[in-house]
C-alpha cells in the first residue's frame, strides 16, 4: 500500500496552490491594512497581524487533523453537530451570556477566546444536508415532504442568525442549502414558489421598516447619502479608483487610514484594489475561481465513484466558498448591499479562517478516500 501511495499524488496540487496562495496573500494584506489601524486604535502595530498569523497556524493544524477523520464519522456526527450549533446560536441570544459588538451578538466569549458560531453553522449545515440528501434522495426529488423537512430546520437556523443579527451569514447558509437541494434533484418549480414567498416577505419588511429598505438599497447610489448609509461603499469605491491598473504600491493605501471602516476584515478586497490595482484584484479573483473549480471537480469525481455523501459535501463547500467570495467582492465593488462577510482565507477573523481550513481538510480527506478507496478504519497515510 505504501508503494501505491508513493506512485499517486496524494492531494490536488492546484487546490492546495490556490488555498496557500490566498492564505499567504491574506497575511500580507492583513498586515498592510492593519498596521496603521492598530496604531490609531491605540494597540501595538503588529496586534492584528500577529493574531492573524496565529489564527492561520491554528487553522492549518485543525485542517490537517481533519484529514485524519473518516467521512463516515462526519456523516454519523452530522445531526449532532448541527443540533449543537443550533443550541449555541440560541445561547448567544440569552442576556448576559454574550456581549454586543458593533450592534451584533455573534460571538461566544470563553475567557480570552471568542468563537463566531455562525461560521461553524455553515460547515455543519453542509454535512447535515449531505447526510439528509443521501438518506432521503428519492423523497426529496419526488415529494413535497422531502423538501419541506430540511426547509423547517433551515428556517430555524436562519431565524437565529437574523436575531443576532447576521444577515450575511444567513444569505450564505440559505443559498448554500438551496444549491445543495437543487443538486440533489429538487424540482425547480418548488424554488420558484419559495422565491415568491421570500419576495413577499421582503416587501412586507420594507413597508414595516422603510429605514431598513433604505439601508438595503443604498448601494444603488451611495453618493446620495455618502456620509451615512453609503459611507462604507463610497470609501471602498474611492480605494478602487485610486488603485487604477497597477495600484499605489504595497502599504501605500490611504483609505485604510480610518477612511474605510475595518479595512482588514470585510473590506480587505478594497485595500487590495487600492494597493495592487486591477491586476492584483483580478489575480485574487482568479485564485478563488481556481479553488472553487477544483472543489466542484472533486465533488463530481466523488459522485462518479459512487460516494454521494462526499460529493454532496464537496459541492456544499464549493458553493459556500464561492457564494461568500462573490458576496464579499460584490459588496466591495458596489453591486450588492453591504453585508458583514469576510473574504475567505484572506480577511482577518479567527473563526472564519479556522472553519475554512477545516473544510479544506475535509476536502483533502475526500480526495484521499477516493484515490485509495479507504475504509472507515483505514489508517491515514502519514500515521
């Protein structure tokens, strides 16, 4: 068996190239975007950069450990992990348990450690949906009951996320689950009805609270209210405008000097556009395109080999990373409403990085089991 392992490439080199390129570039850009910000916030200049590197190291270790976990164990634990996530999301809403940060209650504080539960909900909902689709595939395709059951669970998770509020995570979670159901064979007409209900709900929300509608639609013309609802987007657009083709140079961003709120997190892509220009911004986009393509290719490979749970998990992770990337970049360039979502593998944020790298570890495990037809008790090649 060891000779066979040596003859075969263990993991997808292109997938790893994309991930490590994004991580490396993320470290550089978080450092560039956060040095002046940390100083202005009266913290050591390396405060955010050093913490980001620590998060990356923890994420890499967790990702490597997840390559040792058989897919069969992820499947057996999928329901329990989702229930645990739902409980923790509910606990966050209990007064006195968590603290409000920037108007949201998203983090569970355990001493010096803060955990953003919504990030874990994305991954654990994917494993649950993959298991559900495998158990109820015909029912999902042929009956309304098979479609409604996961919708009830998804609605409950979405409600908890909205109450935090975390609208960005809600959009990603719902869209990913819908995508997985569509790939699982749910007829398109059921989604049409669901979208119609969602539009009616949005209309009711806008009538009940015109201010929310204004916040939602401010991206259409942010210059109308550039010092209030359009402030973040106008500053982001100024960053891209200053960057031009080749950028102002690494470290030379002006917008990160408190003009652009939180430049090392949700709007790091704007700093990339300013310092590295259109060429650098497109380079990042190509790396994400390469990553998502290789993940979806892995999902197709798993399906062809008959491992449908692995295929659904890979499809789910690919949809999650792709959708979150599109939303983050769309917000930065002004084609989508502002939402608090990180750029995967690049933005500052411990939970996002760690969960993302655990997901990559699961993908590597999928590829390993496909290549070597590993049974649940087969040892890891490095063991």
